[in-house]
């Protein structure tokens, strides 16, 4: 193989990887956009609000604000502002940390948990529909490939 | 199979799809986060700025503001504000549309194109490194699966 061939191939490979990244980003954006619109239409709520309640649903003892911010999966929301809004609606409460009463934890109220579970159950149905273009084996393969990719990136210190 | 088994399986499948979506989102966020940090460290720039210049690089005649907004791949930036900033640095220019001189198009200046190409070439290397955890065949498979998923979602009117 001539040096020119090797160089051409490297370049083509690079572009291919770039296209793969843009496809990954576009697919995620597409799904996220659908979910944002449905949360708005069905529950007049936003994805960052849903995401925040979802993080609290998995943390029965509540979370400190810093932990909550770190766990958020979507951008575009101010965690303090969202918490204030949800608190005003009685869906979350700020409570003193039992180990250090100067620190506040945020947790779902009973009403908040009920409201979240209702949305979450419908949300899960949307996700099932959106992913219905893949067979079960294809979904397993996609999950495996994403897992490998994530593991490789996590292992690389940045 | 008893009804209870079927129900249990459906529920397990649903959760599996939800986990797949969260993994897709987390992987995209992880890569996006690495790129945001490197753009900052290496070029003191942001991903929305890079994204905007990248859209203009593919549009030699420039784009109207509305088209530019629609083509953006990342959130978190105000397109007008970014354009103002890049214009002040001489990297983009607003020029009257040849077909309707009341309409402005944004395009890269020569300096802007040079600056973008320099960043883009390094950016491509980061992407190649980040995806190096997958073999060429695995990348092709991932691309194919994402393509199917996107096609299915696009075909569903929302």
C-alpha cells in the first residue's frame, strides 16, 4: 500500500468517526426533543423539572443541592430555580440534613412522588414507542456498544 | 405462560428500554462534556460557538439567522448573542441576502474559516480518541443501529 493510500484511509476513517458522533448527538437530540414536547403537552412541565424529580424519586432521603446538580441528566434548567418552583407547588420540600442541621436536603413530598410516578409511567411508554424501531436483540447490541464506548471514555483521564 | 409472567416480562422490557435511553443520553453527555472542556482549554471557546461556526463552514453562501438556529446541534447558546460576539472578533460577517437585501445572512469571514478549520482538525482527533474503544466493525454497527432508531422516530409524526 502506498503512503498516499494509508493517508487517504486514515482521513476517511476520521470522517466516519465524526459522522458517527454527529449521528449519536442527532439521535439523542431527536429523542430528547420528542420527550420535551410531550412533557409540555401532557403535563405542562419541562424536561429539567422531570429530570430533577426523577433524581429525587431515586433518593428517598433526599439530596443536597450540590448532589442534585451533579446528577441532573439534562441541561437548560437552573436547579435552584426549578427547586423553588416545585417547592412553591408543594411537590418538593427542603429539610434540614439530620447529620448537619445547617445543611438543607431536597426531597419529594408525598404529592410530588405521586405526581412524578404518574408522569414517569407515561414517559416510559413514550420511550418504549420511540425505541420500537429496534428489535430486542438490536437494543441489547446498542446498549452493549454504548456501554463499551462509555467505559473507554471514563477510563481516559481528561 | 401465566398472565403474571407476561406482565412481569413486559415491565422488565420497559425498564430495559428506559435504561437504554438513559445510557444513550449519558454517553452523549459524557462525550459532549469532554469536547466542551477541550474547546475551552485549547481554544478558549464554547461548544455552541464551535457548532455555529461548523454550520457556517458547510454553508459557503452563509445562512439566515432562522436557518442557522434550526441547524444548531447543541443547546445552551443564544444564536444572536454568539453571532454578535463572533462578528465583533471578525470571524463572521452579516451580509445582505442577494435575493432580498432587507434580509441578512451570516457567513464566515476568511479569518473565521481559517480559525474554524484549525479547531475542527484538532476536534476530529479528539473524537477519534474518544471512540477508540470500539473497533471499526463495532462503530459501523453502532452507526447502523442509530440510523434505524432515527429513521423509526422520524417516521412517527409527533
